[in-house]
C-alpha cells in the first residue's frame, strides 16, 4: 500500500498532458518497471475505462490500485493521484478569488508539452505492439482513427470498434441507442436558475461526474452550459481561467472543479466539488474491475475487448497527432520533442526526468 501511495502521489505531481500522457506514464511504471500487470491486462483496463463515464487516467489509477490491494488499494491510488492536482488548483482558486488573475506558467508549459508528446509516443509504440494481436485488427484501428479525425464522439468510436470486432452486428442500432441517451443526459444536467449554495454546487458536479464521457473539452461544454448559462455563477472569462488552470496543473483536468469550488465557496466548496465530481468514478471502477477477467475468458467478449483495445490505441494516436499539430509550432518545441523521444524510446528515461527536463528547457528557450 505504501508503494501505491508513493507511485500515485508522484504521478499526481508530474501528470501533465492529459489522459493519454498519464496513461503512458502508468504503462511505464506499472508494466515496464514494476511488472505489476501484463501489458495485455493493462490494455484491457484502458479499453474498459474508455467505455464508462469519468476521467480515464484517474480510473486507470483506481484499476491499478484494485489489482494490487483490492478495494482499499482502489481508494488509496485514486485519492493519491487526485490529491496533488486538487491542492494546487485549490490554492490557485483561492489566489484567483483574492486577486482576480492567474499566474504566468506558459514558459514552463512550452517545454513540458513537447516532452509529454514524446512520452505518449513511447507508450503508443509499446501498447500498439501488444494491442495488435492479429492483422485483422489493423483495419479496425484504421477505421476508428479516421472516425475520430472526422469528429466522431470518442465513446461511439470505441463502441463501434468493439462491435466491428464482433462482426458489426447491430452496429447501427447501437449508435442510435447511444444518440438516444444524449437528450436524457442534457435534461439531467439542466436545472432551473438558482442562487448559489454549496449543496447545489455538489449536486451539479456529482451529475457531471456521473455522465461525463470524452475529453476535457466535453467538461468545458457542461460547465459553460450549467455554471455560466443556467446558474449564472461564473462569467465566460472566469470559466476560461478555471479551465486554463485545470490544463496548466498536472493530474486530472477534472480538478477544474476544485478551482471553481474554492472560487465560489471557499475551501468547503472546493472539497465538496472535488468529492462530487470524482465519486462516480470510484463506484464505476469498483463494479467494473472484478468483471474484466470474466469478460476476457469469454470468446465473444474477448473479441470485443481485443477490438476495443486496438480502438483505444487508435484514440491515443489521434490525440498524439492533434497535440503534435498544436505543440510542434517552432524549432524549440521540435528540439525538445526529439530529445525527449530519444531519451524515452532509446534510453528508457523515466517520465519524471522527461517532464522536469522539458520544463527547464522551456524556461531557458523562452
């Protein structure tokens, strides 16, 4: 249990770059270095987290904790991974409430982002070799990649990939069913405009945590529709500042909720918002994790998981392409990326040093 605490506190402090980057770091730590899980089982867990609501990287931390020490390990790993980012965003939320502006961190990020891109590339190489169990899975990964690049929802693409692995049976019907759930989700999140209270804040973030699929951009849509448009508790600029802090700090982007909670309701608001948005993930993972080995033993569900795993790698590939387009915009980030890629792929340098070195180079080259 102490090893879980040390590992996930560390990942919570260095987990820059979003879910794909953090999952890449976890793969390096728990599969390559510690050998707690096989890469095949790790991929099964990655695929499973993509099919339930909540933040993928946080749920992967919970899965690893459950595999090592049962339900207690799930709770410890999840809390330790969330805690560093929650504390950082909470402090920044308090400063923002006091002074009305966020600190300048862009020089560090200019170096961290290309280093994180190299970390994701290394994980893609390792996970891809394990995911492609047969050449028949390659077309599925290609179809999912194209669908994602064309703007298809991540969850629909993952489900579609899994269903292609089963022969495409009922694929169209399942897509229609997924679209049919969307009006329910929208209605669930919409409530009449009310005055601020800490319990209304907690209820709002609990609902978001229970239905949030996809990337941090989906979270932004929920926050804008709820806290800006419906409740009127935040302005558009305040929301953008909150999202920026969620992106600038390591760990799960959902700690944006901590920043907003502290800004609106002090430390009590921050605690309530954080617990509310992450609580559904603890419930979902504790239910799902024991079922995964049984699903793998089934020939039918094994085929589904194989296809979902290839789809998860395709999702990481698309994320890498998008990040590369936005990050590698000059010679300095390109140099940092190449140095980090060589260090990661050739010399197996730990992600901690890659992130730290990227931040230092970003500051020096600014």
